C-alpha cells in the first residue's frame, strides 16, 4: 500500500471518528452544527419574532377559557419530579390567585427523587426558585436558566462542607438531560415566549419531589438530610394553598 493511500485512509478514519463524536455530543446534529451556531447567533428579539405568533395561536384559547389575559401579569411554574409533569399557572394581577392553564410532560429525566447536592450528581434540584435568564442560543432549542444554587442551597452546602453544589440548571427543549428539565421543543417555545413577555421578575418556579396535593405523606421520600423534611413541608403547604385547580 502506498504512503499516500495510507495517509488518506488515516484521514478518513479520523474524520469518521470526529463525525461520530460530534453526532453523539450534539444529540443528532451534524458535525457542522457548532460552527454554524457560532456564525448565526440568535437574540431574544429574533426568537420572539420567530415564535411569538405561533405560540399565541396555540395558547390563546387556553388563556381565554380560564379568564386570564394574554400575556398574564404574573406566572408560576410547578415542576413535579415523580409525576414528570410541568404545570403553567398564571394570574391577571400580582394580587390575584394563580389559575392553572396547562401542563407539559417531561421529555427526559435523570437522577432520583431528592435534592441536588453536588456537581455531577445528575439530580434535578428541589425547592423554590426564580428564572435567572433566557437563552435564545441553547443547544437544546431554547432554555431558561434556573437560579440554582440559591441562598438556601448555598447555606446547606456550606454547613455540610459541600464545596461544589453544582450550577447551570435549565428548563429546555429536546429530550435529553443530566439534571435539567427537558420539555420538548414546542413546549419550550411556549414557556420561553411567555417568560419573555411576563418578565423574569414576575415568575416563580417550584420544583417538588412529588405532587403533595395528592399525597402529603413523606413515607416514600428519603429524609437523609435534617433540613429536607422542613423543605418538603413548605413545598406541600404552598402547593396546597396557592396551586389548587378549580
């Protein structure tokens, strides 16, 4: 075999390996994806131009049937890990009670029931959170960054000597996750557009290990941290007092 042919075969093998690695790490996108993504950056406004009208067309009847203006004045997300369900609740004013609008199924799940404690544990956090930012250039279509770790998480991490409780938790599209909440592309378009219209300061996020409105017992939950029972009691109380379907 000639030297030139050997070099060509090695090059083909390397290119094939690179393609397969890129395909795996980019979840089915081609090898060109990272470079195209860098060249064509989307902005919040460009994403709203793309998705605002289709999202409104899909959601308007849901809002009108519940007597809620579109867009609403305030909004809350309730993520239930055991049920793998993500609920959308809205209100016409900051003083009004929340009204249930619709729910979405998780399209993927990682970890187990229980809080996130450290980087790499693949856990979805549990607690009371806010939306930190919107990402129009997510590798998972669109995403919302959760403010994990919040002050509660950091306090307990410090008390327990956990130096790296993790970070970069998102609600996003597609159907893969290592600790985030994936909802699929159509669902994340709706959540993304609504979040931009309502503004992040007017949005709450609750992530609960299970739906305490249906089962308020803790017998099926691990309480291996001394602060977990109190957190679960608070989650249960808020769910049963503020998020009750009519």
